[in-house]
C-alpha cells in the first residue's frame, strides 16, 4: 500500500513538473513572441477591426451591422463587439429601425461626426483664416484676421495667438482632435520651419510648432497650403477617386497630384512648383529670382501689375467685376488665361489625370474667365486626354485651405 502511494506521489510529482514546465515554456514562448512581433497583438487586431468599422461607417455610412459585416467581409460577432466598443466611446450612434422585405428590421448605425472637433488655421499673406470643424468636415465656426503683407514677425505671431485663443475657447478639451496649420512658403520637412516665403517675409524662419507648444501646449500638424486644399477636395471616397490634379490659382499658383486621395510627386511635404515653371524666355522677373515663370503672367499679382501699368491701379475685386466690360482689361485677363491654359495643358499631358479641380481666388474672375480657360485647354492639351477629363470648379470658399489643414488630423484619427 505504501509502495503504491509512493508510486502515486512520484507519478503525481512528475506529472506536475511536466505540467509546470509546459506552463513555463508557454509563458516564455508568449513573452518571446510578443517581444519579437509587437506586444499586445490581440489588442492591435481589435484596434484595427475597430478602425476599419469606423472608417467604413465614416466613408460609406449610415448602414446596418449586417451591411457593415458584408462590406468588410467579417463575421457578425466581430462587428457587434467592435460597434459596442465604438458606441461606448460615443463615436457611433444607433439610429432608427430599417424595414426590410424579409427578416427582422435592422438598426441603422451612424458615425457620430460631432464627437470630436478640429481647429484649422491658414496663414497667408495679409490674412489668417481659421475654422472649427467636426469630423465630417462641417465648418462650425469661422474666424479671420486681416493685416498688411508687410507685417512684422512678432505682430504676425500675436495675430495667430489671438485667433487660436478665440477658437480654443470654443472647443472643450475632451472634444479637441487637434490643431492643423496650413502655411504659405517652403518649410523644412523635419523642423517645419518656413525657410522661404516670397512676398511674405514675416513668416520666414518662424517655428510655428515650437511657438504652439510653448504658448498652448499643443503640437500642431503643419501642412503646405496647396496640399491642404487638395486634401480638402479629395477627402471623400468618391471625390478622391483616381488621379486628380488640384490647382490653387491665386496670389501664387500651385498644384498637387493625388491618387485615390493620397498625394504623389511630393518630396519632403513639398508638392512642386507649377507656378514657377517657365513660360516666357527672358520674361518678367519672378519672386523666386528667375525670369518668365507662370506666376509672372497668370497670378493675381501679375494681373494687377499689368492692369496698373496699362490702365490704372485697382483692387482685384474691382477687376473681377469690370474686366469683361472693358476691352483693355479683357485683353489683359485673356492673355493671362491663355498662358495659364497652356501651362495646365502641359500638366494634363504629363500626368494624364481623371479629374482636374480648379480652385483659388483667381476664379473670382467668373464664368467668362473659366470658359476661356476651358476653351484654351482644348486647344493645348492632347485631345484624347482632355475629352474624358472631368473638370471640376468648386464654388470659391475662402475657408477651404483652413478646412484642409484639419485633414492630417482626421487622416491620423482613422489610421
Ligand atoms: Zn518663379
């Protein structure tokens, strides 16, 4: 009997040791695997699922859980769990019952775009334009400060502080997604310090990020103004589909090429220099130091300069309302339109876009100007490329760049 018990104890002890060894091995293996491939893999999967559900509701909603599962090709349990979590966070709302032909009615889910708010600020020569927008890009508040283009650097930062203070006061801390700043001029990719801004020297060498951290304890997302405009125009799944060329026509001339909403042909956040492509050999001196750039012929500054020399000085708004009634002014505007069209046609011939989006203050010249531009485009671009090109001219909105400044925040939120 004693022998039997001893044998049993020995057997039990041996089994226990094997069992513990297995546990120790498993613990070691799990720890090792986690260290190799990222801790909390399960949580990463959950987060990815959650983000995918949220993104689909944002881009394609509202819809039922069944529809959401179908679109993402995932099972109902994953969807139900993920949605429960998103509803607890207040990012998804459950709406009315949807009646269907067969089966039980389904609850419609809606992305709650009002849950978080972003602040977007555009700094450009003569003005700071700012907005508060929700996650769907709906502008909730607009604000702006105007100043002379010859403003001093410290005065410019004081204006920036004034606008930022006002907007921050309107958004409770727990609803703030962040602050996006769209700038004018070339900035250094890593430091985000503006190195050169032709005609707007107050912004040169300013460290906006450092200033924001010191003053507001907020790290802003800094983005090129034309890139912000392009992101604003290609934000939705439908509007950003395919190859799009977004043009910013105004005091400067800029372009951005996007493919399915993602900017391409950019280096170090710099989308290119369409405005500084040569169009006249030995032409007028440009702010970049070279001669004959497109901006010396077709920008607002170039137009006003020529109007002043050949007619009389006037503001751009006056030119917009009078040019088509005056033969001298009509010739000046048509000349600028022709060169601009030739430049855009080159861009079309090189990039072969599906969509051309014309934006910017220059379009305040009205339908006669855009008609002239389109007519000339047909002449200069390759016929097969222009024939099926979708040319979009959104209504001019002086807040679209500041709204686009919130795009990096929203894109990060859904990553
Ligand atoms: Zn130039």
